[in-house]
């Protein structure tokens, strides 16, 4: 299958498996990603790791041949499919990380930006090259990139279509961190597991509220953001996990969160 979903302990592992085409996204693959998200929501997984098969690319973008000769309605529907699916990923109840190696272009980078976090190997190359085809990003790239790196840098990348390396992406805030080259680093899945191990032990309720506070606050004023933070902080305080966490701290023991 071009999109594979497996489970390993607390992790859901989603792999784009079309290495002969640099894991380029077809519409059927975006459908399969949406179905995988359904399975993940029903599972007991506590973190999602998104990778690309092979050693050349995370995902080289959309399958351009599939985009050609479509009427406007079909094109618009394809854009909505990508946006809906990636928006679902961005609001998944568990945190997610995209592990980028090789090429992460166009729709592939848009997929990665919809994840909570991004890790890149030193050899990774990223960009939104759609302008070179007379197009612009359509799966959320123009919106998520500016929120990650700022308006000026996002406009530069989108309008130039240029490629940046992992070091520059980390300086800009597009990726959270870089690791050794793909030749010397562990597998992308192991990289993802090592990174997400920092998060899987916490209450999913608190993690979700924390992420929501940041995301919602980015699109409003700081005054309204503080109101959002106050509301979500109060909701977190009402959970059983908050009671357990504070009790465990007072009793000097490890908390046993129930995600409730």
C-alpha cells in the first residue's frame, strides 16, 4: 500500500510508501491518510510518527501528472481534500512528528507542517516550489508556513520556490531540530520515537489543551489569547489527571495519568 499504518507500543507509525516516485502524493494517498487518522483516533496510541519510505525523500510533493488536465471543480475538490485531511492531522488528539529526510517539497512539506513537530536529518531539503509550475501551495502551505517562520520568510519561500537545507530550516523555526545525516542517523522511525518519548508520558488532556492554547492564540490578539489560555487552563485543572499530577508531586511519586 502507498500509505502504511502500524502501531508500536505507544506510537502510531504512518509511512508514505511510494519510494519509486519519491513518495509523491496522489489523491488516493490523501484519502488513505484520512482513513489512517480515523484508525489512530480509535486506537490507544499516544503519539504519531510520519515518515517516508526509502532513503531519497520524505515526500517530493504532489504527483504532478495527476494534477494535469483537470477541470476547475476537480482541482478545487482536490485542494479541499488536502486541506481537510491535513487540518485533521493538525488537530489530532495526540501529538505528531514528521521526520524529514531527503526531499520534502510541496505537498510533502505541507503534510509535515500540519504535524505538531518536525525533525530533519542534515541532508534534508525543503521547499514549496509550486510557483515554478505557475501554481501556489494549496494544502495549507501559505498559511502554516507564515505561522512557523513569519510573514517575510514565508513570502520569500513561496514566491521564490527556492530550496532550503535542514540547518536553515532549523534557524528559521521550520523544523524543531536536526539530527545526523541519513547515512549516520538511526532510521526515521527511531528518530521519531526518540523525540516523541519526551511527550508520551504526559496526560493527553493537558497536552491537547496546551497545543490548542498555542494554536488558537496565534490567530488572535494577545488579550484574547490570554482569555483562551485561562479557559483551557481551567479545563485542565478540572481533569482527574490534574488531581493525580499534583498529588503525585506532593507525595514524591510518578503520576499515573488516565487521560481523563
